[in-house]
C-alpha cells in the first residue's frame, strides 16, 4: 500500500483513483462498508482505491481539552487499511492552517490537482473543509461543476446500534466490550509492553502479565475475559483493569492471568483482546476470598472463550 505524506512530491502513475475521506478511528463496520464499496467502485471503473485521512485527529488540534481517546493508533489504522486491500493512503498533517482551508479549495487542490480523483465516495458523516462545511450534497454540486462523480452510502446499524466511532468509544468506556466488538467487527485490543508488576498475583498462585498500554481507549474498571496476543500466538486470559482495591493500591493497572502459561514475557510487545466483561472490580475481605473469586472468574472466562 502506498502511503503519501507529502502531496507536493507525489506524482501519480497508473489508473486515477476513486477516493474516500475520513479519520477512520477504529475502522469499524461502518468504515468497512465504505472501504468495501470503495474497492468495488475501483474495480467497476478500472480505478485505484485511495483513502484521504488526517494526522493528528482534527479534534485533538481544534479542541484538545475536549478530545476523546482514540480507538486505534495512526499506525494501527494504516495496518488495517493495508490488510483491507486499499491501494493508497494520503495522510494529511492536520493543523489550524489546514483547518482554515474552505471545502472548495480542499476539493480542488487535494482531491483533483493533488490526487487526480475521478470519483469520490462519501459516508453519512463525511465533513471536510473550514468549519466542516463540506458534505455529501456540496460535494455532489462540486462534482457536477468540476467533472468528477460522487457516490454516497447510507449509515448502518447493528442490533439497533448506529455504527460510529463515538458509539464504539462510549461502549468501551462503559465496559460493554462485547457490544463494541459487534460494531468494530473484531475485539477491541489494548496494545503495549509487558512490564514488571508487584507480583501479588504470583504469590496467590495466579501470576499475571502487566501491560503498559499505548492504546488511548481503555475500558471501565473491571474483570474481562480476553486473549493475549504475541505476534500470531494467542493465550486465553482473565484481565483485570483497575486499582486493585483489595491491596489498597492507587495506580490504575492492566493485569492478565494466562491459565496454563509459564514463561517470561517482560519487555515483549503484546495485545490484549477484550472479549467480554465478567464483573466489576471490587474490594475483598482477604486475599483468600479474592483467590476464590479469581477461580470463579477463570471458569466463567473458559466458558465464554470456548
């Protein structure tokens, strides 16, 4: 997949592109429908499929104090787009100067002069240009004037839930990772490095891998069934997200117990897929009572993961 970071130095070769625009945070099922249609249009009209996206996320530039945590990192989004079969991605460095460009300038300089777009595909929430003034209707009008086609697709819902990055984010923050997975089309994954903890779990017979997360979007405190990924290898896991109130701890940690696993993971990069929430995190009267509950959590997780 071609990744363009400097449009001024880009010289297009081969068939012209059909283009779609967006942040694609999470690359959820709504995004996936858009990308599938993009690839269909490319094949139908002998074009190549291009995505135009922004880095950093516009909300983190325009309203940093109100910006919500991202579902996926910039690198993760590119990996998913490549696996999807997208031919090229234009990554626009987003700043306040770029945000001040009106929608007509954006279309002319970026889509037409820069990429040579013949066709533009837009989703239900597509907005671009100064004050997000460009949308599907204005783009269709510009297409008639400037000589490119525009296709719009309708929003989708899953089990009554509108599919959007905001909806996914809200579900994960509430701990409803199972419903979030239905909207994402995969489990929400926490990426990071395995670091040394206080080894309290090991003393109770339940050693844990402690994740220092690089992922911004973390779930509500609680206990989850999930899987730990190291490259292509996976291990079933019971994951605790929280402050370990039984031990009087204050810092928030992410700990995963891997039943049947023995080995040293310190320093490794890993991902934790959150499959389902088992229960709230709570304080137990003793470590023995906590150990009894962990045994129940393990059995519950086995049933879910099986």
